[in-house]
């Protein structure tokens, strides 16, 4: 093994610089290996609660009481791990963290003094939970996405005005797209799924597939290379949209409400 | 630029950005509350200073917004776009494609031939085959030493050493906002030395584990003496305080007296930045 070069007066050797880079690389490696393991300190009571993510099933979550209804667009940002409660100030049944695919944004479906009821990304479909209003950031999504299964179309509204409508492919009869109220959970680019430059996972899962392709059966909005599918029921549950539609949908904030109906 | 980068790279002292939630205001400060909210995209202090850019403030309760594409020519910082807003008791910042020290590594000397040779021949060997001499201990509790790294990880490090990145730090998007005395930060795709770094938490005053090159504090929150509240997205300390950089800062004042009944509108949520990841969906 060679000896490390020593620093010249007022000058650092190349090896010393390389050592600095090496240490930085090691720490980056360790940071990556730690990814997702850290949690908010000072909340030990959250340790025993199941986290609501697209990969989990969380029991005890109240069901969406009005799954066909639009909201006023309020979305909340979860800044740290928070307990999910079954009612305002009620018992905790799970927790929600600050990141899903990106930051966690959830749609508010109901508000009571000091509390908001939000849709959740975990199974079963239609799961909700209550969060303390002062622990989340409040913003508004001016968008609303409607997916009509019978007419196989998607409508995008901005501030209650229809801005676009496109034909889509929905789930085939054996693997139908679920009906109900959900939301845009994330915006991802997946090298393993090159058929769409951007995929928008929703907070909803296939009711007929527990897993698909190694994933948990997450329903998503994405494009498809074969345009003949649009207007048909051909997918495994996802909603395949045109490239033009995706261009509009990628501007939609996370947490935006998605209403899927049988019309 | 070359001198500064060399000095940074050779820094043996670990930079630990310690941020505290400093409550500077006493009870008497209530009488001197600021009514000015403000926000800015980036700033730098130290060897290469940069004024708060772009900057916007609101002292009359109305919302002021500005945006900027690219920064004035400088060797330290670059960005593709910044959108800044400040209102009555709210402020926000959105930055896209920020880079620090871009191109600086082009001026570093070539790695020694012996290191190149050892890396080229690295297969299943251990760290003893790298001509590194005495490698500084990594002063983070529980972190492995280089001797514990498997050969596959050493190969990754060789790749880093022999193919230097194009910037010290890069981040695809930073979103910072405050409303009253609350606020939060979103960070998308942070890279240090070209390597993706997961930000395990964006809880207030989160310091990423120490690094010889870069100390990073995420979501630095400060209650100021004038009663205002500041959230800073990323505070980056290069070279043990010789150069500090702030990416995204939002300061919310105590709400101005509401002469008009119109409530402050809830801010609009940002468009997302796609995250590169693997997650099979139902297709």
C-alpha cells in the first residue's frame, strides 16, 4: 500500500483531494443505505403504528363517507410523521409520513374544528384518517380529475372550468379500474416502465390484483405507446391516457382529487 | 475557484451544520412585531458572496410575486428558474435545477496513476488494494470504516474518484413556504458529488450526517426577534463556514392589521417534479 502524500506548504496534494472525495463518497453511500429509515425524533409513540403508504394495508381506517363527491380543493402537506386518528381526537390507528414518492400531499374531504379528514394511500381503497389541522400545511389545488369508466374518458377541470377531455383506456373486465374518490399520490419516472415518460400513481389499488409486476397493484395515470387502446377497456386497472392529456396532468399538484365513476 | 475548491476538498474537519430553533424574542418583542413578509431564492456568504436573489417583500399585506430565470454570472451558483412570493402572513419559494460549484471539478488535478491502476484492477479485492494510505476515520457513530466496505462499494467509489461529477451539489427542486408561524420544505432529487442523496426527513432543523465537503441543514426554522418566522430550505456550509449558501428562504411576519375584511387566500399547491424511482403500477 502506498503512503499518503503529505500536504505541501499552502498546497494540497492530489491524493489529499482524492481522499476528501472518497470520504464524501462513503458518506453518500451510507446516507443512501440509510434512506427511509430515519424518522422524526421525539415521537416514540408513533413507532408501533403502521405507516400508510401505497405498499401497506392499514386496518381500522374509516371509509370514505362520500366517495362520489368533489371537494373544495383543499390539500394538506404532511411535514413530519403524524398519527392518523379514526375520528377528531379519537384513537390512533396508523401514521402518515412526510414522503411517499415525493412529498406527502393529501386531499381534505371533511373539516371539523381543528381537524381535517384526509384520503390515504394505503389499502383498502377509500381509507381515510383524521389529522390535526395545525400540524399540516394547507394549500389548494385548483384542479379536479374525473375518470368515466363507461364512456372511457378523462376530464380535467381548473377552477371548476373544464379544460380538457380525452379518451382513455380503463381496466379490462377481469381487472377493472376501481370506482371511488382518490388522489394524485406521486409523479414518477420509472426506467423499468418506459411506456410513459411520467407516471402518476394514485392513492388507489386494484381490487382484483394484490400485486402486479412486483408492485402492490397501485392504480396510476400514464400514457401508452399503442394509441388503439384509447376508448377501450384493456388495462390491468391503470388509466392509460394520451400524451396530450399527460402533458396537462403532469402540471396537477400532488393531492389533487381524482373521481372515478361508472358513467 | 480552483483555490477554493481545493481548500474545501482537503478539509479534514467534519462540517456539522448545527441549527437550533433559536427563540430570540423576549416577551417585550411583541410590541415591535414586523409586518413585513419576505422571501428570496438564493444567497451566499463567505469567499464568494451573493446577495439575496431574487428577493421580494410585502409590508402592506398584499401579495407580491416575482420570478427569475438564471442568476447573474457567478462561479458558485446556478439555477434554471425561481418563483418567489410574499404576502400578508405567508411567503413561498420554488427553485428549479439548482447547482453549486458546477464545472469546478474540471480544474482539479488528475488522480494519481497508482489509484487509477488499483481501481482499474479492482474486482473482488478489499480496500487494502487501494493505495490510499491512512484514510481518515469517518466521525459518524455507527458508520462503517472503509475496511468494512465490500468490493462492490469500493468500485462505486472508484467510479466517483475517476469520473468526477460536474457539481458539488445539485438539486432538481426546492419548495419552501411559511404561513404564520408554521412552514415546511420539499426537496426533490438532491445530489452531492453526483450521487443521489435521500433526505430522510424534512422535519425542522434536520442536519444531514456530516460530510467532509458539505454540511447541509434542511428546513432551518427560526423565530426572529421582531416576531417574524423564517424557514430556509437548504443551508449549505462549505469548508467549515468559509462559504455558506442558502437555497430558498421564506419569512412570515405577524399578520398585518386587517383593514379590509378579505381573508388571505390559501396558497396554491405546486406542480410536482417527477421523482426517478421504480414502482410497478397496474399498467
